[in-house]
């Protein structure tokens, strides 16, 4: 799998929400694109990641 351009070994299929949590991401503070499609936050638990997936994960940052 590729995440933000870097190769990541995915040992088994797992839900996107579980992957994000394991990597320390707050699901409320990120946007995820999977294989060129934006993943709705409501689907993070349903989307099963596979070794061939390409993810782009973007964090929201506040400021002023």
C-alpha cells in the first residue's frame, strides 16, 4: 500500500478507521483519499484497506 507517497506494508486487510487510529490520526481531523476518491467520514469504519490501495491523508490545521 502507498500512504502519502510512501510504501507501507499492510499485513492484512483492515478498516480505514483502525489504520488511522493505529497511526495516531484523529479521524475527525483528517481527510482521506483512497485510490483517487475522497472517503466520506461515515465510511471510515466500512472501508477495508487492501495492499494495492493508494491513500492520501491530509490533516486539518488551525491557525490565524
